[in-house]
C-alpha cells in the first residue's frame, strides 16, 4: 500500500501512530490496546475501534489480544509526526525560551497544524539538529533515525562508573524537573557509583559510558 501523508490522517490517528512507534523506540515492548487506553485516558473499547480503523487503512497490523504493530505505511506516517514533534520542541526551547518540561504539551498541539514547509524551515533555522531537548533523536527528512550505541538506563548502569547522560524521558514533566535538580540533562557527565538518584528518575534517564578527560 502506498504511504499516506500525515495530513491525510485525523489528529487522533496521528497521535496513535506516533505513540505506537515511540513505545518501542528505546527498547520498550510493543503497545497493547491496554497500553493505549492508559496513555490516552480512554476505554479499551474506544482504542479497539480506533485500532481497527487504522488497520483497515493499512497503517497497522492488528490481531485481538496481541500487541499492535505498524505497517510500513504506518511507520512512515508515525516517523513524520515524531519529526514534527521533536523539531517543534527544539524550536520552543532554543528560540522561544521554553523550559524543557514545558514543551511536550505545546508541541502536541502544534504538530497537527504545521505544514511540511514550516517544519523544513524550522529544521534549517535550527541548524539541522539531531536530537531534541530531551535527547531523543530527530528523524531526518527521509525518516532515518538511530539511537546512540551502548545506551542503557541509568538504573542498569551501576558497573559503568563514569557515564554521560544522553536522554531523559519526557513522559512526566515532574521527572524532568527532578532530572534538572539532580544535574541529569543530556550532555552532562556523572558518576554512577554511590548515586542517590531516585528510582523513578534512574528509570527515565539513558546514559552511555563516559571515559572522562
């Protein structure tokens, strides 16, 4: 099936595809209808109806009681929406002075209204950034994206010693505030041994080994 441009989809469809793709980006399990119901604050019946509609459009592979998976057409639309979202977040922080814990909801609203032309101009004026303010990779104009090699959760990095923060999940603004209070922002180096980082923060921060100077 040929790819569908994201603008041909409803905002609800755009959100579902983006969330389903993002769920597995950093190694998470594929999304179930229960996951989606919790994420969107709706009923399992509503999720099932939406998922079936997306499957009928050739955007998802769906079997009842099993995780949903994107088709190639669904992945293409999802990655385009992720690119919009992360470039908008980067613009809001870098150019408009938003805090990194303020931009997620703003980007959620704006991403449904922007044109491809605006997104490409944002990309250019920002200098073609490769990551957003939280350290998530920004897919390029062709939809290519890649995670850094050796990335692990801070909670699982006790044997690494010195590490560098590369990503903090933006799923919870309170966790972003906590990360800032602990000096755990992308690009920052820290020592894992003897760390007093709260568990919920340690499971929201990704790091890579940092050999030091």
